[in-house]
C-alpha cells in the first residue's frame, strides 16, 4: 500500500511540476507580448507565487518519492533508467535555479515599470530571453525524465 501511495504522489508531483512549468511559460510569453508593464508585472508575480506553491514542493517530492519507491521496491539504484532519470532531474534543476532567479528580477523590474508608468526596460527583455533559453532545455530534460520513468525497462532497456 505504501508503494502505491508513493507512486501516486510521484506521478502527481511530475504532473504538477511539468504543468506549472508549461503554464508559467505560456502566461509569461503572452503577458510579455502585450508590452504592458502592468500585465507583465501581474504575470511575473503570479509565476513566482506558482513556483513556490506548486513547482518547489513538487520538485522536492519527486526525488524523495522516487528513491523511496526504488528502495522499498528492491530496485537496483544503479539501473540505467534510474541513473538517467536522476540525471535528467538534475539537469532540469540546474537550469531551473538561475531561471527562478531571473523570474524574481523580472518581477521586480516589471513592478517598478508598472508603478512608474514606464515601459518594460531593456534589462527585462534580456532576462526574458535568458529565462527562455534556460527554460526550454530545463522543460525538455524534465519531459525526457518523465518518459524514462514511464518506459523503465521497455524501450529504454539499453540504458541498463
């Protein structure tokens, strides 16, 4: 029973992790395209909140539940699919951390522009490009990691 609870938490965390990431990217892209500092400020603030409420807890639960399942399920921690899964998760996290810092900076820049009735500054747009450059491969790594976890020994058997 514990294994099934962990698995449900693991899958739910993966869905929340990917869903929040994709939703954040969508709303940020749409808000930034308006060129309206008020809209960009609101969206940036909501994205930061969503990360703290959804992405961070889901991101913390993923390795905990995954490794716990592997331990109680008697799985080989050296199996290729587990190592590739952990590696993909690490890549996603390493790319997400600077993107999260950029989100905080963009939130502050957009809030200042909105408060002062000014357009979004060039720095905001530079940060937005860097955020996307980090976010796309981070999301890709997370998506591939989900596939590795689902396929396990199937079509990924060559991973070990």
